[in-house]
C-alpha cells in the first residue's frame, strides 16, 4: 500500500469518527430534559383527568422555576373545576390537588419554595358572606331551623283547627277558600323539602327554587290570616272558669310565632342562597 492510500484511509476514519461524534452530540442535546409552562400544564391536566399521581417532576416540567411549576399546577386544577357552587368547586380542587404532590410540595433546586397555591385555597364553608357578618354555614343551618319552626307552628294551628271540626273545603262567604289554605300548606312543605335537598346535594338551583317559593307561600299565608279559616262544624270547648280567653290566646300566639319564623326563614334562606352562588 502506498503512502497516499494510507493517508486517504486515515482521513476517512477521522471523518467517520467526526460525523459519529456530531450525531451523538445532537442526539444527546435533544435528549436533555426540559419543558414549558404549557406542557407542564398539559401533563398536570392529564394526570388529574386519568387519576394518575405525579410523584416526580415530569419531563414536561423540567427546567422550569418553582413559580412556573406551581402556576402550571394551579391552572390545571382550575381547569378541572366544573361545580356550580363554591363548595363543589372547593371539593373538586382538593380532589384534583392530590394527584399532583410532586408539583405542589416537591422543593425546587436553587429556588425558594413559594407559598401554597392560591388557586387551591378557597374560602372555608363558614366564611363570612358580608351580609351582617353571618356565615354561609350559619345561614344554611339557621334557615333550616326557621323552616322547621315555621312548619311546626303552622302545623300546630292547623291540627287544632282540624280537631275542632274545621275542614278546608267547607265553603264560607268570609273565610279563606280551600285553594288558598291547601296552597299555603302544600307550597310551604315543598319549599322545606327543596331546602333540605339543597343542603344534602349542594345544588344551588334547589336553593333558589326554595327562595322563589317563599313569595307565594307568604302571599297565601297573608290571605289565610286576613280572611281566616272556615268555622269548625262544632264549636270548640269553651274556656275554663277563671281563665277566660286562654284557649283563644294560645292559637293567637302560635299564629304570631308562625309569622315570625316565616320572616326569619325568608331572610336566612335568601342570605344562604346568595352565599352559595
């Protein structure tokens, strides 16, 4: 083999080695970890959607600052919220955050840990409504108690009237017709049922439907109060000697308490519905 052939062979070997080294360097550069805020958000959203725990920083989030990772996790959590009420969205945010422990709690190298994600922190269920300092939870519970007290006092008056021989379908020229009496009782019971269903389900339209029913319930109740109930078929037992008017005074107090409870239920129900959204 001549010297020129040897030189050409050596040059070919060096050229091949250089090309191989260049390709290897390019592949290594392409394999370097790195990500983007959009990719990190997409990875977090996919983990929430498929219920997969992110226990370590995914490739889509590598190279980002702690603030960028936290912002991406918060955006993914917000995107997963679909509830109509504040309490539903709060529960959904807490449930979504448990799939992202590495993005929320893992310390970032060379970067200070930020405060808790603002998007996850929501007002507690007992946070103030800004309406006289009454909290949402207190308004809900108070409205339910007022509904029950209204129903109990009204039921007591109705039961005494029925036991005395009163009947709603008995026609009278001066008393409230049966439609007004039964409408008041039925609409009030339906409103109480809707409010209890709202407290159990958290579905806000049920709360506003109950609020809307309070207007006709109150109107029919005023009609019964102004027109009066039809007289019983047989008179009630007269007052005991020495205690005149005691039996008549007791129903009057019950009717007054019924009206007071109804007004309280109206105010608290409205406040709780506003607080629930």
